[in-house]
C-alpha cells in the first residue's frame, strides 16, 4: 500500500523536527522507496503500519531509524577536488605558519557521512605535510546517522567507493585488501574521531576550530536552519579559521559575516574582520 497524504505529512514533520531535513511535496516516491527497507527491518507488514507506529508511545528509537533512512549519504574521496587543492596549496600552509607557536590544529567535519572526506584530508596530511607529525592535530567528524558513523569508524570501502576519486598512490599506500573490499590502515583511521551530532539541535561544547568542513549538508535545510547552522559555525571558528561549504551552498543572504576566499570553486570562507571587531 502506498503512502497516504496524511502519512506523508507525518513523516515530513517528524523528519523535519528531528533533523531539519525538508521533504517537499512531490517526494512521496522517494519517501516510499526508503520506508520499504525500514518496514522489512522492523518486521512491519506495510508502510501505513510503520507510520502508525510513529504515533505510538515509545516511538523514539523508530524515529531515529526513520531519520537515518531518510538521510542522503552521498560522498566520495576527494569530492569536487578544488576544496582539497585549496587546503593543500593555501589553507594548510597558512595555518601551519600561524600555529607554529602552539603546534596544534583543530578540524571539524560537520557532516562526515561514511568518512571519505575526513580520511581524504588525513591521507593528504600524512603524505604531504610531514612537518605536522610532531603536532597535535585533532580531527572531529560528526554526523546525525549512527549507521554511517559505524561504517566510517570501520574504514572499510568497496571497490566502487575507492574507484570514486581516490588516487591510486593513496590506495596502494594507505589501504589493505580485505576480501572484495579495501580497509584503511590503522594509522589513518586513528587520526579521526567520529561522534554523533545533530546540527539543528543544541551543539555540545566544541573546541575552537581552525577548519570547519560544512559541505553538502545545508542544501537539505530550510532558510532558518541554514542561518542557525552558519551562526554556529561562525562562533566555533577561530578568528583566522576557514569554513568550507559545498559547491551549491553559500552564506549569501543568510549570514553576512563571511568573506569568500579567491580559490576557484573551493567554497572557502573566512570571518570578516568587521565581525570580529
């Protein structure tokens, strides 16, 4: 049985209230396609019965799994290329020079999905910035989905996943073949700490960050949620820190506290000096 209008509205409201993800009218087919596997997992005979269970007391664990099912976890190694080039050529050299006294860097990946983004940066740090080996480099990767975080911690990827954007030299140097999959070596996996965090809820206390990677997540939020997330990112950034957004994302008309940096297609921003004054 397909999703009724009232059931779709309930799913929309639950997903939005929990995660900030907007499911516009017209996405009924998408919702149905993602609810069907959840029905099988919950041993529920139909989508209407699954939605009914959302109305029952004690439904919070199901709500968590529902949001998990609705979350888009599209990612790849070195996704979009240009942000990583900006990191390698401009951002990291500038921060290394600025942090010579403290010898510490803090990096936050705010929507890390299955881990390809933080692991991409970790491999780049290890391969191209040997001067950081005596530094404290704290890398925090967060996501709303416990399922993808479990996968990220394992650091195990299919052949298709490593074929998407991962340079061959990194595959050879940093991965071990395990059956049909590839697993990151421990020294890279240990460079990143993965934790659950919901961007539209109250954030835990975070250290001041030198880099915030907030890429390809705000496209799922409405205007007010985008404003709140950008404001939070601004507060957690160091005065000379860097914010990275996805290619289809911008703080324009949302938060005028950021200046775009002149790195082509990198989506890199810093906090305006006037905001810091």
